[in-house]
C-alpha cells in the first residue's frame, strides 16, 4: 500500500487480515451457540470444573464479541488484538486436553491430527497481534495505543 493510500484511508493487507480474523471468530462463535456445540464441548478438558455447555456458550459469546470488535473498532485495534491473542492462549489448554485425552472433534480423529492442531494456535496468536498492529506497538513501545494510520 502506498503512503498516499494510507493517508487517504485506503484498505491495506493488515485491515483485510484483521477483518478475516474477526469474521472467523464470528463464525466460530455462531458455531459454539448452534450446530457445532457438541464438537466444541469435546474440547473442554475433563478436569475443567465448569459444565462444558456453560464453557462453550460463554466462549461462543466471547468469540462473537471479539470478532465484532476486531471489525468495528479499528481505532482500538491494538488493545483488541492483544485481548484476542490472550484469548487464544487461554483456550490453548483445551487443545492440549483434546490431544492428551484422545477426544475426536472437528475431524481430529487421530493423535497425529490432534497433535498437529497444537501448532496452529501460535499462528492464531501471531495473526491477532500482527493484523492489529499490536506486535508492532509492543516492539516500538507505544502499546496499548493504536498509532495513527501508518500501515494497513
């Protein structure tokens, strides 16, 4: 994206990645509350002390809110991106539990598939931080402020 399009409010790659992640979170949140509830319940660790249905409904509502915030609150994208990254870290034990407990869900029906899935979670964390400028803000010391529009 050129400097001119940045100054005029053009849409950049970072915006598209942020919107894509926001949309994915909204779709996942809808799935939590509707047709994929049992799949998400399978990812709640057996040791977790809260009813799995409550966990799935609550996490679905959180995903809907985070997805909407990524799309609708561009001025607050750094803090929202950080919260989304933290959310991905917080739910990671569910992925570990799915692997260690051998629970089938979302087509992850072998230990190898469940193990490979673990490596996608860090990608989501990096995506949230990079697509919102949070990674850059942390690196240059401006976090939690969202900088003036200097990149897409």
